[in-house]
C-alpha cells in the first residue's frame, strides 16, 4: 500500500456578502418607509408692538442654608450661633430696609425640622413674611415631571 505524501491544499474561508447586503437593503427600506418628513416653510410675519410698563424689579432674595448639623449660612456668610435671636438679627441686617425680601430656605435633607422652624420663626420676628423652599429633582425622575 503506497503512502501518499502530497499535501492537500485547503480552501481559504471567504465571507459571503450576499446575505449581508440583503439585510442592509431590508433595513434601508424599513427606514425609508418609517421616516417622517417635515416640511419647513418660511413665513414672513410682522409682530405687533405694545406699549407696556417696564418690568417690575424682582424682590431681593436672601439665601438661608441650613446644614445637616443645624448651622446656618446666610448669603454665603456662616452664622456664629444657632439661636433664633442670633438668626433674627442676621436676617434683619442682611435684609436691611427691604421688607419685601424673599427668604429662600435651602435645607439639607437630613437637617432637623427644628432648624427649619427656627428660620421661619426668625423671619417672622423681623417682619419678613415671604419664604420659599429650595428643592432639587430626584436623579431618577424624568425631567418633565
């Protein structure tokens, strides 16, 4: 029995492009059929004019930050002391003669209720009745809600 020492030449594998092209054509047809085309036209419009009063100036805002450990920061100035009287004096000095000042309370989520109540009480004592509370949107909530 003779031995065959010839080496067999193996065929190189090749990529069959025809199924790939078929898939791309189907995707292209699908995209062409589902695309909506918007037609933009240019309109010439003349906006009306109005003789209105000048915009009213915004009231003065006073930012009061309540930290988690109960300290107060008024307009980026750290307040020494945590008492209502100290807070009232600082609010009065910061507001000056503006009695329509809006106090924006930005309290830490873990701050005690008493710390926030102290800000409200101090504002009442000095005659500042407009309060707003700053919040932030949860990171997992959609932007439209």
